[in-house]
């Protein structure tokens, strides 16, 4: 466990990091019992149990499934007990006084926990893990249909090329079911001529075989022809070939590079021609022997080509990255567009040559191997000194790596992160001490072949590199962690490499240089070793620059092979498996093959990524190799159920590094105790991080809500707590700006501006938080919190968010900001739910902003105008009190007089809008408007309002009469009397005020002529009594026809002269005479008209018409002479039966329809009786009706004639009534014929 002496660490850090004691069930890569929260064991080299090891000769381990299940169950129960014990004793103590005790408890709990598992349980756990790993790795022997002794094996596209000791090559394809053997015709007498190496291109067609005497052969697997010698490649011993994977096909290999055993590189191109495969001449493009700065380069053991490493221009190859290895050097070449151009640059400028060198004595150097994953993800270089394992820089989006400026990188190393894997002989068994025969790599694993054993280790490239990219503060923290880890180690738990020892090993082991780097000084990458000073007499490098980073900026790590996690191993005894020769990798499929002199095995990994995340997580927490990137890789690789472990570990790491904000965001995604994390941040005084953590937890909680009101209490509590934290932060920043502060006084304006900016940012963040979580906040609680912090603006903002406009408007009115109050009322209160706000605030707003308030009221059609009356009355009453207090209002004055003209006019405008636009019928509205009209000096509006003649007359006439009487509005009173039909009172009031015209107008309104005459006489008497003169009084008769001269004569004085009436009397007599003559004329005209009508009636009885013998009914188109018929003046003729049917269609009265049917039956009866009488048969005559009955029946048929002949059905009203009827009935055959089936 990460820790140390209690006094050297902060208690809270230890509490947080050690909680849970991350047990991922993975063995450490270094020899420590515990590291940074991981429970590990001491046995780092995985060895199978004896019983299992002895039975592993070429077969996989088999274990009883029931036994494994039972063991796992016991193990799980034991771990559950441990977890329960840890939970009981873990947790954070918020009391500062108990922190030391709390730390001791945690440390002791971890120590005691380590002792709970017995040795048997530990061994059982290891066995289970090993058996599980064995099941994941399948090593399957390929069964061939032949028996040969193999010397070399190559693989591509799932096919195999096998070289035998009999100088033959066997090509196996079709999933190993078919094979072809090709014989090489060598000198049979020379037994020393053997196949030295064989090569097959990635396409699987072109095969090149080199013999140990320097002869080379070629054949194409698509042809059944034996290999032929390549005449222009004699005396060239090929060690390696670099293939251009993108250009290999059946017909050609594309341009390739050939490395020889004498340190030369050739360029050539093979084509599908067995006789002359090399059309162009073989070109020597680089010779390491000519490089004066290099000594004893040795054979070219490996070549790797990556075309277009820096991107393409169009579809052509424009640049190459080439990796070349010798037994103790690795060279990098960059350039283009051809291979010759690439190497020409380094030949002309040897200073650009970049290489890495592994230290080894020349006598020890025999051969080395280069393995590169396709697409250059990772590489591994095996030499006698160790394994150089790493990856390349791959950033196609970066401006540093593109086709335009790759020449600037010549002399730079493209190796990004790497490690040197040392072979520690002291920790190896006898079989491993014999040396590594071959290696292979996959994305996360490395395959190491010993003489009689295959070991598979989990080793992603670059994992052992030191954290060179960390900041100074992070490096100090890592150093502190390393010291604490060393303090926790005991002598029995192995050795932990400290920084000094690890660096010393690297300096003695690895050498990376660029010969006379042209830009080493300018880039400040450290002191490079140039010239021959860095080489010993054998040309072997002697060291690198300090700091874990080489002179060219490469991140380098170092690890012992014995300390790497072994995930699988299998023994291959020579007695059963033969001599193990090597490993080969299929570049196209990624499959790994192991081969001996008698067998070939295919190695498959099931779910290769499964446990890799544990390794990355362990390295991320290792103080010597810690990198943040490892957390992300571990998170990406692990499954969902394990991601909480990774996140928790990463959060603990950030917390320990005092990167609290980052720790908070990650803690929120974990299942760590909310209370525990919160208290930890609180004890550290990290309020911002605590706020960020709670906010993130809130967001996660909200995302998990599936039903309404789920977790409502938790949401409310979190939101309220966050509100308090935001307000506290805002007050803290505000105090820095406002309150006297000696620290701020000494600072410049930039510091103050920075605090102001921070204040604005936190306020903006707080407001955004309120917008998103307003529904989870209790209104009153939030108001109290904000008010207690003095944040009035935030109170108003929150009130606006939750639509509590009443509080905002009240605040504005209190601050006398009436315009703002009215703006809020108008802009946001748009529905009926806010109508009470208008009733409440209208009086005060009308008093200060009458025009604007009325404009607002007229836009809110949902308001009840009647409910606004009390508000308007209250407004008027307040104005009255204000004026009364100022001594401006007399007690006898009406309250509306207290309004200013502007206020009064706008009240009138609103009431007029209610009546005219809204058609309001509320009597209170009408009465109030009438009252305001009565206060106006101009009576025009009042009279127009009253002059409605009873239309829309919703005011109270008695109230109106009282108001008009008080205001002495005579004409209004007269009109009110008139509207109330109190015409006597109206005329009397008008006459009292000498309003003769008004009185005459009222006198004409009654409908009763006698009443009108009475009123006119009253007016006439008033006129006569006013002594205006007889002639003027007589002239008054011209205004009405209801009274005559004789009616008003009694009102004249007795002493009036008759001469004054002579003219009027004559006119009256003449008028009577004319009326008598007119009556006589009318009587004579009426007599003549009556005589003419009598003549027309007589002529109707004798009217007749003509029809032809073949005339047909206009309704039924049948002959009319065979039955009763009707002929109309319009010349339409109808059979009686057809006419009856047509009339019945348009007769709506059921009684009338029944009558027509009965009469039609009688018509038919009458016709039958008449037919009987026409016969001579006496018996039938006796059965007929008598003459009296026939006469009665004939009289009844006259009613039928009246009903049927009242109008022509084709010319009368019946035709007009049928205009809306369809021409075709619903059941008509015509309609059915048009139906679509």
C-alpha cells in the first residue's frame, strides 16, 4: 500500500487514496509487496504447479470445471469478508483531532487485511489465475500430411512456407489442407550447401531463398515450377528483405530492399518470371562499411519499410520511413520519393544518420531480430543485450508530420516511447539462462522463445518509460511517492528499483545518438554524444543523457525481464517437440507461429485485451512510471464492470497530486461514498472542487431519473447545497473587491480585473445553474439563502426564472422604478394566471404612468374589466386623499375632480376601449365612464354616450340621472328622462330651462298620438304663455301635425283679435276641403276595381284548353286519355295518378298527405262506379252505388281537384323547392353502374 510514516503525509490524502485498497488481482511488474493502493504478491515469475508443469509436454492443462468453480466460490467469500472488514474500519473522519487516529486505523486495517488470506488461499488464487490464463492461450500444433525436418518457417495471409534440411521448400495453403513442395537444385555433392534463409512477400506469391554459399533462388507459388537460381545475385548472402506491402501482388513484388551479411543494402524488383525475375539491375544504395563514423556494423538483420509515413500527395508514394537493424544498432532513414533518394541524403550528409545502440561485446553478437506490427504501431528488436521495445510517433493530424516538411525531421528519431528489457540471469532458471532464441509481438503481448519453453508476457510497447512529460510539481510528487514506497518495503519482499538505480542501469545499457546532430544545440534537447567519443574500440555505445530521456528526446524506460508479468508459459521438451527454432509472425493476419525442426504450432489468444487494463492501471499508479495517459488506456480497455475501479484510482491519483478540480469531475463518475469524498474536499479547503463534484453528481443523478419525482428529495438537497456554495463563493470574491484589503491595495489593476472577471464568471455559472435546476429548488428556502447573503440581484433573477413576477414588480415599485415594473408586467404576464398582478399594481402604475398603463391594459384581453374597477376607484381615492392633504380638494367636490386631466383622460380611454372594443356590458364600467363624462366641461361625449336610444344601454339610468342632476347637465337629464319614457318630466325640465327644441324632440317620442298631442299642447301653452306673440305661437303649429289651431285657441287670451287668426282659419278650412275631395276620389276608384274583379271571376269558370289525341303526361310519359288528367294554363298536362305521386313528394304536412291519399282512393272508386254504370249488365248495376252516393262522392273529389290543381309541379313552387335535391337517387341503377368494384 502506498504510504509511509504518519508524519510524512497528509492524513486526508492517505484516507482518500487508500479507501477500498484497490485489489485488481494483478501481479506487480516490480518486486514490491504493495504499490499505490494495489494488493500484490511477491511471486512475479509465474510458474505452474509441479503437477501441472510435468504434464505440459505439448498439451494444454486440463482442470475440473467443478473444482475451479468451487475454488472461485471460496475465494470470493474470503474476499467478501475482507471487504466487509475494510468497510467497517474505513471512511473519513471529519474531526481534525481524530485524523491521526483515522490514518493509523486505515494503515493497520490494510496490514491486518494482508494477513487474512492464508498461504493456502494465496496459492489457490494463483492457481486459479494461472489456469484461467492457460485457457485463454491456445497453442495448437498444425498436423501436416508429411514428415520433414524444418530449418526455417515463414507465414503470410494464413499460408506457410517451410524450408527443410533437404533443400526443399513446402508451400502450405488452403487452411493447411494443401501443400506443394519445390526442390532447389543445388550441388548435391557439396553437403554443406544448405538453405541459409528463405523469404516470402506479403502477397504470398514471391519466394526468395538464399543458400549459405551465396547463391539465391526465386520461384512463384502461383506456378508449379521449381526455384531457379538468380544469376545476377551470386555471392550475396541475404540476411533480410524489406517489403513494400502496398505494392506486392501476384506479378511483382514492387521495389524492395535487400540487406546482406556484409552490411550492404540493395534495391531491386522481382517479377513473375522464373528465368529472369530481376528485370532491372541490382542496385547498391547504401553501404554501412563506407561510413567512417561506424565500426563493425555487422549483417543487416532486419529491414522494415513504411511507405507514406508522413502522408500522401495524390495517390503516389512520396516518402518512406525505413528501419534497419544490425546486431547492436538500429538505424532510422527518412526521405523520398524513391529509396535511392532516401539513402542518398544520408550518404551525402552522414551527420544526419540516426541510430540506437545496445551495449554488448562483439564476441557475443550473433544475430538479432526486428518485429514490427503492421501500420507501425509497435516494434521489438531482439539482441544479445536485451529487447528494445517501443512504438513510433504516429500523428497524422499534426503539422509536424506531413509530406511537406518531413525533410526537416531527417536526423530526428521517430521512436516515441520505448523500454529496454534486460535479461537478469540471477532470476532465471536453467532453461532461461541459455538465452532467448526468438521473439514475436502482438498489440499487448510479447512471445519469448527459449530453447525448451515458450513464455508469453503482457508487455504493451512503451509501458516501462518514465513519466518524462510530467510537470516539475508532478515529478516532486512522484519522487515523494517513490520514497514512501521504498519506506514500506521490507527485506523479504524483493528489491524496488529507485530512480538512481534505474537510471544507472539505463546509462550502462542503452545508447541513443545522432552523429553530429545539426540541430541538437538549437533545440536544447540535452548534450548529445557525437563523433567517436561515444564509441568503444568495438564501436559499441557507452551511455545516454541523464534524466530518463535520451539526447534526442526519446522517453526511455528500463525493466528486467524477470519482473514482467508472465501470463502464459509452456514447456516443449526436445524429446517430444524437437529442437525449437524460432517464432514467425504473419504480417497480414497478425498470427504468431512457433516452429521446431519437426513441428509448427499456431498461437491464438482469446480476448487479448481482457487483463491489459490492470497492467496500465498499475503502471499509472506506480510512482516511477505514472502517466495520466495510462488511466485513459486502462479505462478504454476494461469492461464496464471494472471501469469504476479505474475511475476511482485516477481520481485518487489526481487528489494526491493536488489537482482537485480534475479529481472532483472523476469522483462524480465513481461509486465512492458521496459523504466521504465531500468531507475530504472540505477538510482540504477545496470549495471549488467540492462544488464541481456536487454539481457533477447532480447531473448524473438527473440523467438517471426515469419517472417523475424520483429522487426529488436528494435533488432538492443537492441543489440547495450548491446554491449555498455559489453564494458563498460570490460573497468571497465580492469582499475582495469591496472591503478594505491590504493585499489588494498593493496589487495592480490586472489582479483586480482578474477578480472581477472571476466574479462575473461565477455569477454567470450560478445563474446557468439556477436555470437548469429551478424546479428542484424550494422557492422560499432559496429566497432566504440569497437574501441572507445580500444578493438582491440574484433574488430577482431567480424570481424571474420561476416566474414569480409579483416579487420583482414589488421590488421595482419599492425602488420607484415604475417603468421597469410596467415593462415586466407587460412583457411576461401574458396569461390569465397573472391577472391578479394587474388588479394589484394598476392603481400605483396608473398614478405614475397613466398612458403606458392604459396601453398595457388594452393589450391584455384576458383581464376582467369589472375587477379593475376597484383598482381604478382605489387609484382615484388615493389621488383624492393626496390632493386633500395638500388642501386642493373641497369636501363638496366629487372625487373624480381630484384626477389630473391626463389621468382622467386615460381612464376614460381605457373604459371606452372596454365598451367599444370588448363590448363590455358590465353596468359598473358604464356607470364609471358616465361619471367621468359628467365631470368633463364639454357635454359632447356625455350626450353621445346617452344618445344610444336604448342600444347598448347598460348603465343605470337612475344613477346617471342623479349624477347628471348633481353636475347640472340639463340636456343629459332631459335625454335620460326621455330614455326612461318619462316624457312629461323630460318636457317639463326642458321647458323650465327654456329648451323649446329639446322639449319638441321629447314630445315626438311617444307612440300614442293622444299622448303626443298632450305634450305638444303643453309646449304650445308654454310658448303662448311666454308672450312671444300670437303669430309666433301660431307658427309653432308648423312643427307638428298632432295639434290644430282649434286645439290651441283656448290658450290664447280672451282679448286676442280675430284678425290674427283669420289666415290660419282659412288655411285650416281649405285643408279640410282637400281631404274630403281626396276621400271621394278614393271611394270611386275602389268601386271600379271591385267591378273588374267580379268580371274576371265569371270568366274563369268558362276557361278551357286543347290537347291532342296522342298527348302524354309530362311526368310519367303515359297517354292521358285513358284516365283522369289535369291541364294547367301553362299547357302542362298530367295524369291524375302521376300528379298525386308528385304532389305527395313535396307535401311536408303528414295530415295533408293523408288527405290526398284518401281523396285519391275515392277518385279511383268513383271511376270504377262510372265504369259499372256504363255496362248493360243488370247484376253489376245492382252492386253499384246509388245516385245519391255518387253525387256525394263527386262533391268530395272537388277538394282533390283544389289540392292538385293549386299549382303546376313543373312551373310552381314545388319545382323551386326541389332545387337542392339530387337528380339521381342513392339506390338508382345509374349510380350502381358507375361503382368501382
